[in-house]
C-alpha cells in the first residue's frame, strides 16, 4: 500500500469516527496541593468537539485519495 492510499484510509477512518462520536474527552490535572504527608490533586475533564464539516471533509478527501489510481497520483515539484 503506498503513502497516498494509507493517508486516504486514515482520513476516511478519522472522518467517520468524528461523525460518529462528535468529539473526544480527556482529563487534565490542574491543581496539586501538599500539606505534610497529605496530597490532593484536582482534575478537570475537557471535551473537544469535532465539527460535522470536519468529519465530512475527512470522509470525502479520504475517499477521493483511495479512488486515485496507482501511478496517477500527482507528484510534488513536477
């Protein structure tokens, strides 16, 4: 599998996941306090939304890259 096909597959999968889930969440440590032998950590859960247009663009561009015939892909600089 060449690089164009791998990139197309990656974009197609990422776009489909973006459309299916609509975003992703992660946990971030924000504050830490130590008083003697006691320690306390605060964690915030952050959510990053993925716009619908970004998911659609990933699916369309990924699908287009997969449809390019092998050997016909444009080359940079020539």
